C-alpha cells in the first residue's frame, strides 16, 4: 500500500518524477518483504514448528504411511513445475488475444481466471483435506499459497527486475490494492475465532464473487 499512498501524497515537483520515488520505495519494500518472508519460514518450519502442528496431525503421523518416497516426490514436483512454467509462458503470451476474442477485460483474465486454473491443484488439495476434517492443513495450503505469492513471488520479481535493470515496482492501482486490503480483512475476521461453518464459506465465496465482478467490469487498456 505504501507506493500507492506515496503517489497520492507527494506533490509533483518541477523536473522530479514521482515514478522514480515509487520505484525506489518499491525496491526497498521488496527487500523488507523478502526478509519478512524468510523470517516467517524459519519461524514456522524451524524455531516454532510446534505452534503450527495441530494435535490431529501428531496423532495421525503413525497411522498414515507415505505413498511415495522423498526423491520420487521431489522429482514429480520438479517435473510438474517445469511443465506448468512452460504452459504459463504460453498462456501469458495469449492473454491479449484472448481478451479481444472473448470480449473480456485483461484484468479479469489475469487476476481471476488464470489464478483459478493455475492453482487448481492447490484448490483440490485444500478441498480434499477439508473433507477429511483436516482444516489446519487445508488452511495451510490456501493461506500458504497466498502468502507465498504476495510476500515472496511479487517482491522477488521486483528485485530480479532491479538486478536486470528493468523498472518494476509495487505501484498497483487503487482497485487492486483495495481488493487486496479487503480480502485480508475479511479472511482475518473469518478465522479469528478458530471455528468453521458453512456461513463463513458462503461469505468468503460471495466476497470473491464481488471482487470478480469488479475486475470483470473494469476495463484496463492493453499495454502498447
């Protein structure tokens, strides 16, 4: 949110571009976010792992046996990642053409449709664990993915662009930033009491539908 606030708070001076200030702030913020994410991973997987392990998981560790070994699972993970990366590159290259053919805004395709398809495996896994009454794992899959994208992937792209001398920043438009802030608040209030029932699911789905409608009607001109 800081780059967006900076753009509206700083008055443009003669001969000074706000975009340069926004770029510098975005790079500094990206470094801070990456440090925060690394600290979060160390906290979750190393120093305070017991906080994130539910009692059900501890009890089920002896009952469930691994279907495949570590290296077999790692090989499948690497192979599928490479295939998905190749397909994602193809999809990104056809977004503009698909937008013109279908008459749908680029923002709706890139923010709503592609994440649904791209994260289909994670969505399926979260639903399967939820059906098995393993809500902690289900939330870990869903929230872990969102945290990884927002706190690791996005700032990493900015830092890599910085290294490659490509000007990438965190200056998202007001609608995107507002939707992200709204989503964080809704999810936080939904999970704060530690209970789960169908009404919470209904609220979350309706919230997602409302955000989807925003991007469906929001037309962003295609980049030149």
